[in-house]
């Protein structure tokens, strides 16, 4: 099953633990579980679509912002959670793991 591991940080906090993320990426790739891993641009570069208009900035009132993600293929949720726990942000409760429910297209 696919899981999205979302890494959150409070702006303007710089990204901690570069070596830890490099090691996690290497482990996931070596185990054949990594599909994609990316760092997101600064939240100040966010654009939203609201009622047909383009609005600058992240959602109002949002504290911690998504900063990076890993898309992984793991046998179980527990496996994905073990990987997520290796991110340095996990110590502060800033990592989410979400199952990916469908292929292609949105099902809501």
C-alpha cells in the first residue's frame, strides 16, 4: 500500500536534520519502498485558489506548514510509521502518515 509521509515545520524555521533525511531517503530507496521524496518551497511562495481567485500565502491560521514529503510503498501502516519516526521532526510531533486510497483521479 502507498503512504504519504508529510513533514511539517513552523515557518521560518530552517530545515533541521539534513543528514537524517538523507539517511532515511537512502534507506527507503535501498529497500525499494521509496516512490518519491521532495522538499517543498518556502510557504511564502504558496498560491491558493479561493472562489475562483488566486490568493497569495498558505491557509490563514495555519501554524506548522508542510515542508517535505515521502511517498512510499510499504506492506503495512506500521512499516510506514517506523520510517516516519526516523524523521527528526517526529520528535516534535510534526510528521503525518496518510494512506493513499486510490490510483489516478480523485475519489471523494
